[in-house]
C-alpha cells in the first residue's frame, strides 16, 4: 500500500489505534516472556549449583 503521508500511514485508514495497539501488546508480551525465560534460566542454574554443593 502507498500512503500520501506519514500521518496517513500511522492512521492506517482510521484503524491505526487497533493496528498499533496490537503491535504494542505483542511487543509487551514478547518482552515479558523474555524476562520470564531469563529469570527461569537463572533460577534453574542456581538450583543446579545449590544441588551440586549439597551432593
């Protein structure tokens, strides 16, 4: 699609709020998931280190 201007691109034919809101929600979800994965990995590694010293 070709838009007349940048403001027309951001407006997306009146559906910009829905379109960009959806992308924003996706970005937030991906960031939250990455943080959760990083914390889970750190906890798992710490648990393995703790169990290694107990054995």
